[in-house]
């Protein structure tokens, strides 16, 4: 799936469901190093739609 298609899908989900974007910032370098995008549909079964952690911060 292309990034553009994933982006379209997330935008559509955000219109109908609770949508959350979390960012993690390295306070030393003051840059964002990770994110997660999640949605919660009406049945309250949360789903992580996208997650990323900069390679430098993975263990």
C-alpha cells in the first residue's frame, strides 16, 4: 500500500471514529523520534493504525 493510500484511509477513519496521534520527543535533541496513530471505532476495540520509531531509538 502506498503512503498516499494509507493517508486517505486514515483521513476517512478519522471522520467516523475517535482518532489519536501521539508523538515522542527527545528532549535533548528537541526532535520528534516516534509516533503512533490509533483509532477507536464505536465498538471500542482500539486499533493501532501506524507506528514508527526512529531507528536510532530502537532497542
